[in-house]
């Protein structure tokens, strides 16, 4: 079968020593980021983006992807031992994981978290390998109207699933689209909102925005209040779950994988939502739902499987359509574009080394993480004890060096600080950063697709409705926009309100 | 105008007015062939409409958070301000004083003033931080960092 030839080719790429090292570094950095509270995968990826500029595009993507799925692994450690999720997708793991730790079962909880992450991650990668090629064939028939509709749907879903007010999320998306228009107009070459500053001619780079809004603003939010971490001091032993644990968890792992993978593919979906959804479904199908929250192993296995499968599923729209389904994928897309590569249906045929190299790096990355996670847990626990007042100046320094070295220009530092202040104030007023960043990345592509569509249709907006695929996508987007007017969304908001609270 | 969201929405109304004004200076084109001003002007209009909608929604909503609550939250504003001053100072001094000195000043000021540490700890971490980062980024990774008046 052709698919196996592709996978074989991918292994040839990833087994090159440099790429193996990048996969390893990414997995370790991701686990570290996942472990440390107050530093999410998005912040870490934006901080490490400049480091990848000197690498090959394949190496850069392999490392950044490693950070992403590594963070899903690492996040479980802090959830279980400290009751503080290292990153948002591990919030649910706290519920039963911490209770298991309190009952002296921290080892099996950490063990099942690592194993379910590994199983889900591996199944997710298999799904990605098999689903991507047919999707690419379908995407080759897409024209500018379909792309414009898909990008609008992505932004709509992201705002629909926003933590709080959908109106505020939409405002942030519009602001992001506006920031995306700054610079020289791609069609006519006119300067837009550049204030005659040469640094703004090529637009505002993704790195100062992402580092400011996720790195700097997160630190400002952390230092404004006191962070106190109580680490569970019980001796950690016996990471291997027993037979009964496996019996209880296997169904949960498989269900979590399915849910996570499916939700990960959807634009706007992702690891956070899928972990909550899988926990809710597991509770519903359980014979003893009343025990959830008191330390049942399924309550750890399902969300951990779901968030890892979602991390793999999210690569599908980005790699096949060139449309990021969440903010992490937007950063990966930005990284590829910085290397002069536009993801989309042609990526697989034009750059098979990047596509299949990345896919197979995830097989290896998942195995590395399993090997890494279990023996290194005591080390991660020690790291948790590094006081934040020592840690944060170095995180800031890393941001500053990273952003400066992109263009060797102090202007980028000022931009990062300004976006940091903007992100901080926005979060104080409950405006989310994710729709803003996604819109900044999608903005130029959306504008191009819109203008091309209007030129194609000689100015008739009906082109978006009369083409079947575009029409259906717009139908879904409009439905999602109108839906909140008719239903009470407060329960949904409560479920997903996790990320910015960290 | 006592609610937090009324103030944020009001700011956004002004911002949308600015976007519309700035976009109006650019060629709009026409619907058959949109110009560079087409998208920004519509984004400005939509932003303005949404912001007015937010003002209206907040005014009518009973449970909306008052601005006073936001300002009176238990927040250490001093720390936030100190970090921002240190960051701006870093950006300002980087080309003048060079990477090593600026990094030392940044780390020392953050360690000493944000969560006050003993001078011994401050100097130790700041020296180690600026030295190790210089070695990693300048010597090992060969990134071009500013030298400043001392040449380091």
C-alpha cells in the first residue's frame, strides 16, 4: 500500500540524526513546559519560534510539534501531584488524579496518564497518516470561496467555544484581522497603517504578537498575585498500573482517543475541549458515575487520552488545508510560512519530507515521551520546586532575546511589550487572546481569498452561497453565530472556562 | 458608566473610529475589484457595531462586573509596573550599553525589586544569568547581540 511507502519514507527523514535530536529536544522542552505551571505550550512555542529559524523547516516543525504534544504529557504530572494543571488541557485530570495521589496511588495515576497518552497519541498519528491523503485530494478541488468560507468557519467555531462572552471573542477576532492587514497591501502595494515606519512595511510579525500576548501577559498575570505550590510529598513508587487498573481504563482510553481525535480535527476544537468532553462522556457511560471526582482511574485515563489524540488530530486541517484549527496550529503555520513554505493540499506532494517527516516524528516522539515520562517524574517534581521569583526573570529574558534576534531590531522588543500589555489588559477585561492570534495568522490569507473570490464573481457575494461546499460551510458558520441567541450558553461557557484562569 | 465592559467597549468604539478614518485614506476600490482600503474599513465598521452592541448588552445586563471591582481586586499593581519599566529599560539600553550589561541590569532589578531578594542572591543570579546567556546565544549559537560602548 502506498501509505506504508510514505511512512517508510517519513522514517527515513526523521531517523536522520539532526531530526532525531530535534524530536527529542521538542519532547523534553514540551514536557518541561507542561510540568511548569504558568507557562503553557503556546507561550513556549512562541518563545522557541526564533530558535527554529536557523533550522531546516522539517527540523523546526518536528521540534515545535514535539513541544506541543510533549506539553500534553507533562501537564498531567502537575495535575496529579500538585492539583495545579501544568497546561489547560490537563485541568480535568486534577479531579481524579489528585484524589488518587491523596489515596497513595500517585504512581498508578501518573503511569496510566503516560500510557493512555502514548496509546492515544499513537492511534492519533495512525489516523493522521490514513486520513490526510484523501482529505488532500478533496482539498485540491477547493477554490478561494471555499477557503474563505473555511477560514471564517474556523474563526466562528473558536469564538463559539470561547471561555466567556462570544461577542468579546468575535471582537478579538476582528481586531486580529485588522492587525493582519497592517503593512504593505499584497495586491496593490499600498501602505496600510504603517505610520511610515520601515519596520511595519512587512506587517507585524507573529513572534512579537504571540510572545507578548502569551509570554509577557502570562507572566504579568502570574506576578500580580501570590503563587503558592504545595507538592504532594508522598513517596512515588509503582508507576505500572495493575491488571484491574488496565481493565477499568482500556475502554476509557479508546473512547477518549476517538473523541479527542474527532474534536481535534474540527476547526476551533482542540485538546482542552476534548479532555472535558471525554470526561463528561466517561462519567455518563460509567456504572458508578458518583465515584467520579473521588479518584477513579478512568477519570485520568479518558481526558489524558483525549487531549493527546486531539493534539494529533489538529494537525489534519493544518497540514492538508493549510488552515490552523487552533492557536497552536496557527503558530506552527506561522513557523512554516517564515521558512517560505505554505501548508495546504500541495504540501504533501511538494514537500513530502516535511509532511511525512513530521507524521513519523510523532510516532517516535510518543515513544520517547513514554520512556522519558515515567523515569523522569521525580526530576519534574524537583523542578516544580524552583521558586517562581527566580524563574520568571529568566523566562522574560528568553522572550527578549528571542524576539530581538528575529531581525536584530529593538523595535520588535517594543512591539512585544506593547502586545504583552494589550494581552494583559484584555485578559483582565475577559477578552481572550486565542481568537486574536488565529485571526492575525488567517487575516492575510482571508483577505486574499476574499478579494480573489470577488474578482472571480465580478463582485457578487452570492458566489459564497452558490458553490455547494462553500454554501454548506457558510450555513454551519451562520448557524453557530445565531445559535447563542436561542440557547442558554452559560453552561457551555462554564465547562470551557479554564485556560485564562491559569 | 460604572461597569468594566462599558469602558472597554467605549475604548473599542474610539479604536474602530480610528480604523475607519485611517482606512478612508486608502483606495477603497469597488466591489468587483476591492482595493487596499476595502477590508480595513469594513473591519472598522464591524468592530464599531460590535462595540456599541457590547455597551448596550452591558448596560442592560444586571450581573455585569463594575469597574470598581476590577480596580480593587487584590492585585500587586506595583509588581506589574516594575516589570514593565524593567522591560522598557532593557529595550532602551540594549543598543547603548550592550547585551551583557543590559541583561545584568534587567535580571538584577527584577530579582531585587519585584520579589525582593538579598543582594547576594541578586548579584549571583544576575551575574550567572547574563554570563551563561551570553555564552549560549553569542558564543555557542553565534547570534549577533548588541555590543554597546564596552564592546561586550
